[in-house]
């Protein structure tokens, strides 16, 4: 029963967080406060009523329009909310301590700390992906604070379970991706920014905690996914070499793939090349 209830609750919580992330996505790149003023219609300036601020549902009931001036409300708002709910539910399904519930208190604490770490990373990832699509920027004000939060949660998990090797591997993973992306940014600054470098270190820590296979998949899949998308743009949209394609969303998408299925993908690759 708990395996059904927990992801559903996590998804509902994700919808609420997604509503807040819409504010972050809109205001942070503009240098505005995410606390005040309260949300309002961009057309008439009318404040959003509490009953019109229910994630996804309010947008559907209003027909995607402001209650007062009838100006259209972007479909991106419910999409961000829905996406956040889905990824929160997926993280809980992946990391929630189902087995640890029958274990010791330390095992439960460790599993919960890891779950919270990846829930935090999911929320940060949704916000950064949309901001990068809009502005081709990955703001330090979001990326850098995520480092200590992730580190503290993983330290708690390592201390609770005694798995210090996982913590060391996380540090190595972060360092490996940070150095690799810095080298690429140094070699080709037009194609890779320092925002990508800083994000790479954060993602490397999370992937390194999970394992070398997840780190490998998370490191290489963004280039594969981004490359396929670029080819599709050239073929179907006529995009050229000068077309700007933000890389952050592909880094985050590759990380999501590695978190959810990195180990089987890695083992499948090793079997394919005859190394397992």
C-alpha cells in the first residue's frame, strides 16, 4: 500500500513545488525577488486568487485564461507543475526506503536522506532546464547553493549507513565531470559555458554516489541526446551551425536517464562490447 501512497503524495507535493518553480523560472533571470510581490496576471495586473492558484487544475478550469481580463495564460505553467509532480513521484519510486523500512533506524535515515537529495536535485533541474531554454543561462544563485545541500544530505546518508565509499565516489564523480566540462569550455568557449561547468560538478556528485555505471551514462548521454536533437533541427527546421542550442537541458535529461536506468544501460553496453 505504501508503495502506491508515497509516490502519489510525492507527486502532489511536486505539483505544489512546480507552482513555486514557475515563479523562480520567471523571476530569477530578471533579478527579481521570488517572495514578493505576490503573483499577478501579466496582462491586467490582477492578483492571483488562492482558488485560481491550484496547480494544473486552476489552469484547466479557467480555460488557460485570466479570470479578470481573459488574457491567455501560457501552457508552460501547468506543464512545469505537471513535470515536477512526475519527477518527484519517479524519484520516490526510485529511492524511497522500501526495503529499509524493515531495517534499522540508521538504514531508514540513510535512505530518506538520499531520497531528499534527489528530490532537491529534481526541483533544481526542472527550474534550470526551463531557464536555460529561455535565457541560455544557468544562474549561480540556483546552482551553487545546491552543492552544500546535496553534500550535507549525502554525508548524512553515508554516516547513517557507513557507506563512506559511496561518498568518496560522489566526490570523485563531481571532480571528474567538473574538470572534463571545464576542459571543454576552455577548448571551445562558444559551445560550452561556465554555467554548464558548474552544473556538471553538481550532477557528477549525484551520479557518482549511485555508481560508476550511472556516472558514465550520465556523462555521455547528454552529448548523444543533444546531438540527435541538433541533427533533427538541421533536417526538419533547417537550422545551421550558428543556431544556439542550450546544453543544460540535455545534461539534466541525461542525468535523469542515468538515475532511473543508468545501471542496466551500462551493463547492457558492457555486454555488447564483450566486457561482461
